[in-house]
C-alpha cells in the first residue's frame, strides 16, 4: 500500500508539474524561445496568490482567474517590449537565452528586496483537509491543485483546436512562413502565445502556493522540472509537456520508497536520459511538430 500511496501523491503533484510545464512547452513550440525566466514568473504568481490571501483574504483557488488574466497581460507586455524585439523570427537564440536569464534574475532580486529571503507558507483553514480512499490518503490542497490543472488542460486543448486564435497559434507553430501567407498576424499571435504560456505557469504557481513555501528563489528548482518535462515529452508538444510533468511527479514520489527525498531528482534525470537515448525527440516529439 505504501507504493500505491506514493503513486497517488506523485500523480497529484505531477498534475501541477504538468500545468507549469505546459506554459514553457507552448512558448517553445510556437516561437522556439527557451524562456529561462519561466520559473520566476511562476514564483511571481505564487507571491501574487500569497498577497491575495494575506491582504483581502482571497483563497488562492478563487484568485486563479485574476492571476491568469494579470499574467497573460504581463506576458504580452514582456514579449512586446523585451522578448519580441530580440527574438525576431526564431533567430538570435543566444540573445534570447541571455535576455530571459536576465529577466529571471531581475524578478528574483526584486522579490528578494521586497520580501526578504525567508520562505512564507500560507495557512488556509479551508484547505487544511484530507481523506482516505481504500487506505490511501488524499491530501486536500494537492487534490485541488490537480483538479485545477486538469480543468485548465481541458480548456487549453479546446481553445487550441476550436477557436480562431487557437488555430492561428497551431498554424504558427507548424510553419510560420505559411501562416504569414495565410494572413495570420505573427506579431500578435506570438505575443498572445507568450502571454498564455506565462498565464498557464501562473495558474500552476497559484496551485503550488497552497502547499509549497513561497520565496524569491523557489522558481529555480521548478525551472529544472519544467525543462525536464518539456524535453521528456517532446520539444514543441504541449500534450507531451503534460505527460512529462506527470511522469516526473510520479517518479519523484515513488523514488522515496527506497531512497531519501533529496535524491528524487536523480531518478528523474536517470529516466530523462534513458528516454532521450532510446527516443531522442522525446515521447511525443516528431519531425512535424504539432501543438
């Protein structure tokens, strides 16, 4: 039963990993931008949820729509005035890396100056619950985070397949030159895609804030998880990023059955390397990329 318990816990945590990774996967899939600041935007969203709670006492779950909207707008602004001018049409890769690293460092240090280095954990009585199902304990906050991730994933895939803007994003990810010939405004599509990618990770940050301590450097560890999930699932595949995130969550949790939790990421990267050796394009990667 111990193994089953760890699998369930890993699945619940992995759902949130999948959500924060999907934002990075979307940005890379559409624009080929490697956003090293993605984890720091997640950190910023965690602080936003924290401030909503300690200020007007808005539950992190209820603040998700506000957080998503604010961070989509923030992402569009960052793309419009910082990333877009540097990125061009999938060029200047070195400049993209340096820029996003710089943005991440700025966010870390701004929050360090504003809140200090001490991690903060919200105490929310309404979320302090759990229950047993067949001898397996289900933690309330992690279950809520998983449900939020599942609902967001459903909405995201519906949006990408059944809306004009979603189809434009998919077309731009497949072939940006052909998309231009079809009348798609790439500048607008890229900006919105970047904004949505940041917004998805922000929702994941809001979910994590319910049980994860919030600090200026919390994004660093999650950035590693995001990149591992995106590459594991297949670069450019949002669905692959989701699956990669779930796999990482389960592996991290189950590995604690036979080794300390501090070694959890060792097993994650061992599987990561094995998958890349057997299937270098990732689990869902393919020559013709599709979101």
